C-alpha cells in the first residue's frame, strides 16, 4: 500500500522478478490489480518487475471523486517516487491501455515505453470511432448514454447457462482460455475484487471516462509505443491507424480477442514488449 500526499491509499501488487526491469500495469475497467497475475510467470521469465495498481475506487485503492484520465499521472508519479523508480515501462489492458497512453503523454520523462493491450478506442474522436465495426460503434454509444446501467449489469451478471456457454464457446475468440480451471478461478478472484467497494461508482466512472474526450492528444505520445491488438479484437481496425499516427508507434498483432492476454503465449509476448524486446 502506498499513501499519497492527499491521504489516499493506493494498493499495489508485485509480480515477476523483484530485481527485474521495472514496469507498471494498469488493469481494465472491470478488473483490478490482480489482473497482473496473468503476467506473473512470463514476467519472471523475462526479467520484469511488474507493479500492478488498483485505480481509485476499486480493489484496495481509495476513491477519488471527479478524477480524470490525465489527472491519474499525479498518482503515478507519487507511486514511482515511493518505489524509488526514476523511470518505468507502462502497460495496460483495455481501459488500462487508455491510462498507459495518458501516462506516456503526461510524464514522458518518467516513462521508458508504453504497451497498451487491446486499448479502449478513443471514440470521442470521430475518425477513430468510424474505424470500428457497426456493432462496436453501437456498443460504445450505448455505454456513453447509459454508463450507470452498464455498470449495474456488469455487477449483477450471473454465470451463463448451458446454452449461453455453448454460444460463447462458438463466438468468443477467448472462450478456450477460460476452460482452464486455474485461469477461470484467477479471473473470478480478480472480478470479485472489483466489487470490494460497491458504492464507489468505479465502473460507471470508468465507462464514462472511456467514452468521453480523454483530455490529451492520443496521437502525440512521444515515447515508444507498442500497440498490441488481438487479431479478433473489435479495436484492431483503429489500432492499425493509430500505430502509424504515433511518433514512435508500431502495431503488434497477437492471437485471440479482447482478453487474449490471459493466454500464456500472449502474456509472454506482452512481458517481452514491456522489457523492450522486439
């Protein structure tokens, strides 16, 4: 736990090699610091010290009403200072990729490289939104209109029945990953951590922030960026454009869909990229 200057606590979890190259990990919207567990073994193999942070209002981190995407850089600077780290790589899954890009933009002197994995598409940018499929555009539009409803549905979602599970196995490119009992159990533990502060409004806030202007130029992150996209992720179309627009951007396409990083081979690739390996 790190206590910030304003008195808030930020809960951290460390994975990988304690003596390895430093990296911070930012979890997805419906996730927590425990997401980093899926990178633990690959991080050890890669010589990576991975520090995963709970954002305000989820897991063990205190809420911060009125927080912003770019304002998160203040927390990150204090965490880096508390850990004695001058610079670190940063990465994140989905909404975590949005924050990783914001950190790369706001405090480039403290960032070695950025590795967003299936990052949220900046849909407040009409050109970015247009690169999505019709279904993905409709999903983002619904989230923008009804963030509280989406958050409530996420919090009360029950395990799928036999028919729904069968459909998911045929349509979800990452369904096979969850057939591993250890993976399914670890993800369930991670999901439960998100519900640890049920009145914080964390998920609704994350949805609202992802679908509104981010507050920085997502094309102008000056540090090296390896944009990782699953070959079946809905955001791949814009990721291809985004990587070309960035000053030091490149696209890395990996197997699977939005949660493909839970597969060991993809997690190993992400760990290598955070270490700066090609």
